[in-house]
C-alpha cells in the first residue's frame, strides 16, 4: 500500500474521530437544554373567592402550570403593603383587631378554615397546593363577606425554584415571574397561615 494512501486513511480517521467528538459535545449540550426545558416550573398564586364549580370559597393556593416540579421557598402576604404572618394577623389587618378576632373565633368554631402550615411547599407539575381555604357557610357568611370586601388591599409575593436550582420571584398583581439568583426567606415576615 502506498504511503500517501496510508496517510490519507489516517487523516480521514482522525477527521472522523474529531467530528464525532464535536457532534457528541453539541448533542450533549442540546440534551442538557432539553432536560432543563422539560423541567421548568411555572408557579402561580393568588387569592380567589370561588372554585371552578362555582362554590364560594376564599382561598390562597399555588398552581404549577409548568412542566417541572416547583419548590416554593418563600411566601409574603401583605395588607396595604404591610406583611402579615398568619391568617389571624390577616383578619386583624383587614377588619381591625376586634372584628378580626371575632371573625377568627367564628371561623375556628365552625371548623370552616383549612390551613397548610408547612413553611415550604413542593408542587408537582400540573398540580396545586393549598395555603388556606375558607368556604362561605350560613354560620360564617357575615364575616366571610366582610373579609372578601377587603381583597383589593391584599397582595401575595413568593419565590420558587426548579430542581436545577433556577429560581423565580413572582407577585400576584403581575402575571410574570422574574428570574433571581436564589430565593431568600425573612422569617420575620414569612406567611404561615
């Protein structure tokens, strides 16, 4: 076999090997992007006054409309821009201390208030998770109606991360989540119903 032919075969093999490595690296990067794209959460939250079935229920829920799980790291609820730490605090800030206490007693006595007191929530893709839920009943209607009238004074802000520690901050008055480096919790203002 002539020497130039051996050299041509060797150069061809080397080019093929280098091309295969370049393609493999490019394919690996594309697969990495694909895996991340298939794992992005999109967490929404807000306070609503009705269910899809039409029942009158005051609730704060998280809904993950993304394709990956979301880890809610921080939750801030404010009334007139001031943080409240619990549902009783929210009642007092919305209705006044005396009326808020009376309303809480009625909700507590009638066992109508459901609360999820975990400090952080993990919400699977396509799923929702309750923070608090208060159905309107004949026994609590007076206080439920008074509380719902205060809804325009409330705001919800939260921060959540993906399984790849990509994080977003969101507010109930805007529809978009903003990318952030990480979520931070301030236990002095964290809402735990």
